[in-house]
C-alpha cells in the first residue's frame, strides 16, 4: 500500500467519502486533520461541518487545524496508522488569508509533501480540483485557483498514488 495517497476532485465528487472509506479499510487507528476550524463561519458552513463530523467513526481522533499541519504530522505520525488531511483547498485559503506569498504557500506544501513522504503511517490527502472551471472574475479568486493548482501539482508529484474522483467514481491517475 502506498504511504502517500492524494485524492482530488471537484465539488461533491465524493473525494472525502472515498478517503474515509479507504481509511476505514486500512485501520481503526486514524487521525483526521480538518483544515476548516469552524471559527466565525456562516450558518451553512457550520451545518456542513456538523454533517461532515457525523460521517467519521467516533473512535477516530479529529484535530481542527487551520494551518500548522507539518507540526501535527511530525507529532502524530508514529501514533496513528492512518492520517487524513481534508482539505488542501481550505488550507490554501487559510494561508492566503494569513497573507503568505505564493512562493511561501508553495514551500509550505513542498515541505508538507516531504514530511508525509518520510512518515511511517499512511497519509491520505484530500484536495479540490478547481482548474477545470471558468476563469474567475477577480484577482483573489484567480490567485486562489492558481495557487491551489500549483499546490496540487506538488502534492501529486510526491504522492505514490493519485486518485481523481469523478461523479463518485475513483479514477487512479498515478500508482496502482
């Protein structure tokens, strides 16, 4: 089994569901790192988070981490058999909100990919594919789309297995 599995797809493509099912098959000792912290969000997003939490087994540990994922990966890598990071799109958004430059964002994910690759446990990383849509009409949205696209390339380059979710169907685009 590949130790670094990267799952990406569009909105409601089934990527998180697939990541959960895969983790359940691999182990009962799972750490779920959520990049959406639930702080100061609108009602609809809070409702989404609540529904998302209900899909995870109660015995899994969940940590809501807005940005410092590398610290968590290093701290918990030898304590869990599987770590899920969901999702990279929100993490990129968090880093943009913190004022990081594109180069710094790229380096965060290059470092993260190295930490994951060197880790002992299986790490499943979930991300949004936003490059198949229209060109956004404002600078920040274009910057987000471009940053996420480049980050996805970094993650896919390091990952041993890359799965693209299309309408709930996993399509392996790298690895076995």
